[in-house]
């Protein structure tokens, strides 16, 4: 039986689309059970509709707290028997409600070589710092800021004439290749975690 995943996203949804495309091409054996999106008008919601993926769209301000909407999300994940939560440009802080329920079963992709440049605007942070190499990290979510155990990283050179826009194009291309690949490793049972150390069989 294929791994059942939920994708959380807030914006354009290019990584969501990369996962959908990999499934449709037969490169990724998972079932995308749900899209969770905190911005009902975001382009990712239209992508989900086109792909025939059910979406839970919500507005955080309609709830008393983060925990309140996460309880509702958790209920949806349990109804769908979701095995793995995939954060793909989800711009909300996640509370222990979800982190604890999906410990070791929630992953995120970040546009830097963690632990360098966690948090928002990682591409801009890297350029401002003047690094010569940056990249992409896929990691488990542990409740800290981009601080969970690292599953995979891929590096790329920063060019002298790079802008945030030009660097972002190359970083996103790597993300869209790496994320489905890592999900396929997890689906195949190849990933094991021991403290901070993640091994791929």
C-alpha cells in the first residue's frame, strides 16, 4: 500500500506541483490525500483542484489560536490516515499539536544549507552574507526554527552577479528535483533516524 501524504503550502505551490508531477509520471509511489493551505486564494489551491487533490483551505484569523486550527487539521489528517506530512512553502509556525502527533513523520524543505540561514528570506540572507555556496536542505520538523535532523542537502555555487531572483530560480529547480526524491526514499522505507543522525539505506 502506498504512503499516504498531506502537503502543506501557502503560496504558488511549485513544490506541490513537482510532487504531483512525479506521482503522475510514475516516479513516486505515494497517494496525495490532502493539501492544507492557510491562504484560500493562493495559486496552490487551484493546482490541487486541477490535480484532483482534496484541499483543506482555512483562514487563521477565523480561529482563536494556532492550536485551534491545528486541532482541526490534525482531525483531517487522521480521517485521511496520513502517514507523512510534507511542508512545501507553508508559512505558518507549527505548534506541538501537530509536531508531536507527527514526530518523525513531518518533513520540510528549506532554501539554504542548514544550519546556515534558517527562517524567512534564506536566499536573501545568504546573498547578503556573501557566501560562495548555498543550497537546499530537506529535514525533519522538530518544533524549532528549521532545526530538525537533516535528511538530504544539495549545494550550488553562488555567482558574483546573482540577485535574489536569479539565485531563487536555480534553488527552486533543485528543490523540485530533490523533494520528490526524498519522499520516494521515505516511501520505500530507506530512511532511518537516530537522534540527529539520518541514514539512507
